[in-house]
């Protein structure tokens, strides 16, 4: 009980990396529900922006929609400046603990350039380097493909539903019909895995060079077991 109270009260940022289907979103949700973290799901925020009917005539956003639906990563500068940093600063000002899943996705988003600070520098300034924890959930490629190919989400509340042979066809939370995401077909998943290998994995090396400890967690067991390991390392 004492460790839970301590985690509820501490100023903290957790960044969870992993291939598609590794369970990083699920683990971020658990930290959010159990310990008061704000789950900063960059992919979900991007998906909301590109599918917003009000953005149908905005050429820049529709260009990003084409990229997103192909399984490739969105333009790093657009993601960093227009999505991530703006939201991060407002949340930090409110004193909110953050857990990132799927962000940052590229080295540019970590380091930035002469015009824009990278996310890691922004977080260090807002929260302090000592309060940033880095986790990598490791799963086999075949696990990623299987989980994504069989993944379903609620068509109304967006809640994910884990795969089971006897899985219900409606959301266990709000009873709305389930749907598959446009990204969750085997060919697109293979593209996403290549994108992760070539553009996201180098981030871990960069963070290690900056003095961060990369906490590697086995993502193959059931989510609650993965959650126990992550909680024990925070």
C-alpha cells in the first residue's frame, strides 16, 4: 500500500517503447487507471486529428492521414510541434504525471533541431531527468503480427479488447459493437514493424548515450504480469 501511495504522489514521466502489439498502450492505461498518470497516446491523438471531419479540407492534415493509414510514421516535425510538445507543456503546467506510449517515434522527436527542442529536453526541463523512466517491452515479431491481426477496439469508447477464441462481439465496457483499426492487417503490420526497427529502435541507443537506464520487460506474458514488472521498476 505504501508503494502505491508513493507512486500516486510522485512527479514522474514514464516512456514505454515497444513494437506494434507489444502492449505498451495497455500498460500505459494500467498506470493511468491505477496510479493517476495521464496516458499520452500519441498515435490515438494523431488518429483523432486526421479523422476529424473539420480537417477534411486541410491539405497538410490529409497528407498526414495518407501516411498514417499506410502504416508509416507521420512527419516528425508535425508530430513533435503540432501534437506532442504543445500538449505536454499544458499538462506539465497542471502538475500531471505522464506516461507516453508510442512517442517519441523518431530520433528527431527526441533531439529536435535548431528550431525546435526535442521532447526529451522539454521533459527534462519540466520534470527533471531523475524523474523520467524508460521502458522497452520486448515481444517476438510473430507475436506482434498475431496480436495486431486479431485486435479489436470499441467503435464508441475506443477500449481495446484482448484476443480470445470465444471473444464477445461487443465492448465489455459500453456494449457497443467492436471494430478493427485500418492499421491492423498483416501487410500493414509488417510495414509498421520495419518502421519501428529502422526509426524507433535507434531512440533507445540515443537515450542510453544520454545516461538513461533502459528497463527491458518481457511482453509475452499476460498484461497483468507485465504490469507487475513495470511497477516494480518505477
